C-alpha cells in the first residue's frame, strides 16, 4: 500500500487524453471471446481490472495477443467456453464478476467457480442469480449472495425480466444469457442505465431493440464483431474535469472522451451547478439504438459553483461520479444533496460511508443519509489524510481534494488508482 501526499496546486493548465473506457474495454474483451473470428480492439485500457478480464477469457479458451496499439482476441464462440477446475479470478473487477456468468450460464452441463479479491468478496451477486435461475442457469454463492460462487450452465429459456433496481451490469448479464436462450429475452429497466452492451451487440450483428424502458435481444448462432475502438472513459475523465473546476485559475482540455448519453449524467449535474464544461454531447435517445459510441473533446474552466439536488432517477447515469459530486459540493455555494444512491453502499467500498468520513476528515460539512449524503458548501477544504479503503475512486477523489485544498491531502492507499487509471499521477503532473 502506498501513501502519497498531494499538495495544493496553483492552477491546472494543458491538454490531456482521457484514459480508455474501462466499462467498454471489459465488454469488448468478453464479446471478443464469444466470437469465432478474430476481433481487433484499439485503445484497450491496460489496467488491473481489464487485465483480469483478459486473463479470465484466456482461461476459458480464448487467445489474446496484446500489441503496442491493439489487442487481438481469437474467441471460442458463444457456446464453447472451456470448463476449468481452478477458480476464475476476477480480481477487483465487479463488471467482469456480474457479466461473465451471463455467458457461462448457457453452457449446458458445465460449471465454473468465480472468485476475486477481498473487496470483491463483499459485493453481492444475488441480483444476477435470480434472473439466471429463471432462465435455467444456477448460481450457488457463499452465504447465498457473495463470491466465491459456482455457475452451473443449463439449457436456457427466454424470459421477460423486470429489474428491481436499474443496473447496467445486471441488464448486461441477462442480455448475454439471452443470446443462447430459446427465443427473445426482454429486460425492463425502471429508469435507463448504461447501454454499452446493447450498442456492442448491435455492432456484432445481434438482433436487439430498445422500446422505451424495454430492451429485447434475440438468440443467435454467432457474433460478428470485427473491431472495437474504445473511447476515452468519462468516469476517469471526471476526475480531470472536477479538478479543473475547483482548482482556481484552471483551464484544461480533456481529449477523446466518450459521451454516450447514458454516461453523461455527471455533466448534466455539473451544468446545474454552474460548471463550465464545453463539448459536443450526444442528445438523449430512447428508442434508437446506435452501434457506435460518440466521442468529443471537453473544455473545462474553473469558476464559481452552486449546490444542487441529485434525485434517484439521475443516479444510474452518474453512479461512479457521485463521490465527486460530494467533493464539488464542498466548494459550491449552498447545499448539495444526493438521494436514491443506496447502490453506492455495495461498490468497492461502502462509498457513502467512505466519502462522508473521508471528506469530513478534510474539513467538509457533510452528513450521510441511508441512500446518499448532504454537503453544506464552505468554499473549500482544510486538508489532512484520507484513507482510500482499497477503492480506486476514493483514492483519486482524495488526490483531487488535495490539489484544491488549503494544506494538501495525504492519500493512504493511492496505489488503488491503478485499477482504472494507471497514468493518474503522470497525467496530473503534466497539468500542474
């Protein structure tokens, strides 16, 4: 574990490319393993989480050639994942843990064990176990809901499944299982969540439709996914954007950011707070399902902020960035409130508790609620020490807080940032 001190920055200036999108890199590797022909993935994220995905698909029989500018995957097809006796280690990758069983569940008569690190063993899988059980697969989990767990494949039947809570990971798991079910499988969301899986399946030639809150996928014989270009990760770029807004005198450009409308909830929240972030954003689309991911450059300028209220229907489209909303609230005029974000309690850490304890230790006026938090803006932060608790987003939030604070912040466990943003320190060093 590494402790790193982040001193106050006079200003941030320059241009930086957003790191490749982690969510899309995971999906590209998984779908590449499910194809019969080679798939070329450019701008694939090289980080701890995505390396776990490459290792997992190789364990299942796919071949992965990592080149300087691309990853070439030679998959095993939809129905030929190799059965292995050793556990598939997902590391800290929650996306991998919840999507992979959707593919494996369709392998009748085969079984796998899925495990991960200490953090992943605290993350529940019961929300994917239930729809897979209805389809004819089975998950046997520790204490009924935690890793390590065993996936038993079966002959899958199509279902119409209504998600109790909006979740792109659970939705994606069911859609992947639907590829080998006996008909058309429909997932209904209470509110929209990320649609990267749907877009990539459409790109792979799958018959898939969106009708309001309903997404329907038809079974198919094979995927035809020749290439994927991974855009910059908005969830990682959010740390650059936040720093650019709260470090006085800052002006920076974040290049090549993916701005799929199901990922830009954070930018819409910033707009209400008065944050100056300019870019060519994708407009909201309900029924049309494009196969490509939109990309733009974002121009960020520091300036005054005002508090806002984030309601439950906004949470799924900004779930990873909500800790940064808390940090921004410390610098905003008035109160910033987040509601309906109970999902944060089952991330890499209990992020509600971690954010509140962490920022309070730096001088913030912040209180936890059962499903969110409330921040009273004081114009800044004193500084101090923040424990990342093994959570990559908490580590990076602490670093940003240090750059914008009065006396700096020592982040305990800064090495957690390598899970999603290996070049975090180098990128910011170029902007200071």
